[in-house]
């Protein structure tokens, strides 16, 4: 076991100016027994292997994106199936398409956009705020590299209402989450008065929308490394940068499904809420609740896999913790998932994160519920089988997630 871990550690490649993945393969491993599952779990926490679908349970697929050297090491232990050998080709095509867009910069709702273009569109959307509403943009803090963390608060003039919080792009490489989020924001603002579901949502709730939780990481995926996941914080004593922000929240931090090693993609950070991006979000949600406004629901958008997940995500002593409000939370989760599936006749798994997907402590939605006190907190893992997706997936992703959100907005 130790020799394999050492070999896998040697396979990590240094970042280059735009990192290439020539020869890399996306592979699937099915752990056949508990021993195999534990081995994969150890690799997830103790190596820099790139897990795209993390180990969850015996018989459930695990996806890894591997260099030729890493694949040789992994293949000496496990049988695997190759899912894709064309990720670099897809990245090349993506980069060529984005660079060919003229004029630049401009925002394209049916393609992916860089950070500066997205933020310019957020401000433009605020300027297009419907009559009778206020669309205020403000910074709740700054990222490690000094980017403002911009939230848009949509409120109805003269009314005091419950709120819905929605965030995305806590993991930098999950571009479809960002694009889907921007379609949701545009639908609320531009289609108020013409789209009945958008109108009903705006008439009922305030919205706090944080489109990009991890601006430094998202920028880095455009400039240097498409598959970067974490933020860009320096880890003392290590050459590896970044913390997994979705393992850094100050609720059951580090209890399960995280890593203590800075080179791991699930590194949970130096301590609870050690990262400014996480602390800013925690503080803002508490500020809202302490002001007397109730946050009715919190949504944190991710890719990929087709899941609607709810709390809890953490486990204690190897046992998934069950939410005290499981029944009412699961009832709404079921409605959202069924509406999502019906939109394009797709299959989605749904339920508590820990039992439906895998254990992951210190995550956003556990904190929202367990610490802030938001009753309905959900994490959709959007459509697709890769982090690099064709832009023609943006519109159907929006349509099916909006259908799920409509169940949330109309829930009594």
C-alpha cells in the first residue's frame, strides 16, 4: 500500500502555462468489496490523484482522470474501464472556440465566459432590474488573491420577505454550474412579467445570488489549468496550493470525506473557515438571518453526475448522520428531483449527500442547515459525464434545474 501511494505521489505533474493533458484518460473503477473501497478512499485522501467521482460505496462507480504514469500505477491494483481518451482534444476545441469569439469581451448565455465578462454581465443585469425591485450588488469579502466576492440581492420595494440563497462555482472547473447560474439570474430579472414562474418567484422571495464563490480558481481554469478545483491559497510547508472550499465550512469540519494533505483535491484547509471565501459566505448568511430576514432555502450548485443532494453530508465514526428534519427536507428534494427528471426524461439520484453520493464534511449545505439554521438546503450536481461539456448543454441544464427550483419556489 505504501509503495503504491509513493508511486502515485511521484506522478503529480507541475503546472505549466496552460497545462495540457495529452495521454490522460478518464477511467471508471467499480470497487468490488470493502477492501477495494477503502483503498480507493485512502488514495482520495492521501494522493494527488484527480477523482471526478469520489469513492462512495461498494459497487458504485469511481471516476479518475489519470496521466499515463498514474494509470499504470492504478492499473497494477485495479481493473478499469476507459470512459474517455479525448479530454485534451475537447479542451483544445473549447479554447479555440472561446478565443475565436468576436468581439470580446461580451457575454454569451449559450457558451462559457471568463470571470471579467461574467461580472460585467452581473452588473448589467442589476441595471436591468425590473420596476418595483431593487437589484443591489455588493462585496461580502475578498478572495485570497483580492477579488471581490460579489452578491446580488434582489428585493421588492417596500416589502419584507423570506429569502433564497443561491451560489455556484465553489469548485473552479465546474463551468456548467456557472453558466446555469447565470441563466437563472437572467431569467429572474429579464423575464419578470413575461415568464410566470420567474414572476411568481420574484413576487414571493428575495434572492441573494453569489455566482462565483471561487473567483481565483475560476480565473486559473481559464489561464493556466482547466481541471483546477480548489482556491489558490498558499499552504505553509507545502508546494501544493489551494483548499477545497466545499470541505472548509465550520460545521463538523474534517470529520469525514476530506483530506489533511494540501496536495489532495479534498484538502480541508488549515482549520474551519480558514479560507476567506468561506468565512465571507458564512458571515453574510449569518448577517442576513441576524437582521431579521429568514433565509427559507439555500442552494449550492455543482457539476457533475445528475444528483439532487440534501443534508447531511458528514459522517461520524463511519456512520452517516441523519438530519432531524429529514422527512420534510426529503419530501421537497423528491419533488425537485422529479420535476428535474421530467423536463428532459433523465434519471437523477436524490437524497442525503452522505448516503446518496459520499461523505463530505465541512460542506456548504451542511453549514447552511446545521449552523445558520436554513431549513431547506440542497446541492444539485448538474448533468454531464465530464467537467468539459459542449455549450449546447447549458440551455437544457438551465431548463431542468429551473423546473426543480420552481418546486422550491412554490413550496408551502
